[in-house]
């Protein structure tokens, strides 16, 4: 009976652990279709996303001046400013931070998808899509971006540490050279003193 109760407690802990909420991700959707924006925002909000909406690339640039996001979703059919141009302008203005760029296209946009990926997009999804699969892909992208960011910060810290050690080593070498010079001068002085003593004794 005791074992049974322990098993129930362990199972309950496992269930609680599985229900631990994931970090809410912030997504910016850039789509000129108002209906698509509304549907997309509702479906992602149901999966614990905070969703920002922009009707074109210019509006997206304006939003990113004051808002930080984890993912930027760009519809490939943007007309006022193309998806690739929008991505380039966001990056050129240093507004993306560590955000991932994901292009949204149709089955006929194969060539556009290739161009977008070559231009630096992190992923490409095709309409219509499964929102559960989209959720998994977006979270995977963000997790990878966080890992890469952590690795970059670690490398930067390591470089800074190496630079400090190099400076310390240089200072140590300078000190050692000064000590060696002082020793040489001391040896010379002692030798001169011994020579003078020897001369006086001879006299």
C-alpha cells in the first residue's frame, strides 16, 4: 500500500512537471491580408504566443522600433515591400535582435522560398499548415537561437578572459625583465665593489 501511494505521488509529480508552461514567445506577423492576420493571431494566441500584427513591411519596421520579438513571420506575397526586402531592411536597421525570420508561402512559391533562404531566412513554411507543427517548428527555432546566443556570449567571455590573461602575461614579462635588469645592475655593482676592495688590499 505504501509503495502504491508512493507511485501515485511520483506520477502526480510527473504530470505537474509535464504541465509546466512553456515560455511565451512574441511573434510579429507581417501580412497584407487582414483576415489571415486575424486567424493567425487567434490560432497562435491559443498556443501561448503574444502576437503583434503588421499590414506591411513599413508598419513592421515601425513596430520593431519599440517592440522586441522572438520570431518575425513574413508573408511571401507582400506587395508594398517584398518579404526579402523587409527582412533586409529590418536587419540593416538592427531591429531584429536575435529574432528568427520565417517566410510564409504557397505550394507554388518554391523558387521564392529558395531565394528567401539564400537571403538569410531561418525557415520557410507552406500554406495551409498545421498549427501544432508550426508551433513545434517555431519553438525549435527559438530554442536553437537561444543556444547560439548563449554560445556566442560564452565565446565572447572566453575571448575577453584570454585578452585579460594576455595583458597580465605581458605585464608579468615586463616585470620579469625589470627584475632581471635590476639583478644585472646589482651583480655589476657587487663586482665593482669587490674589485675596489681587492685594489685597496693590494695597495
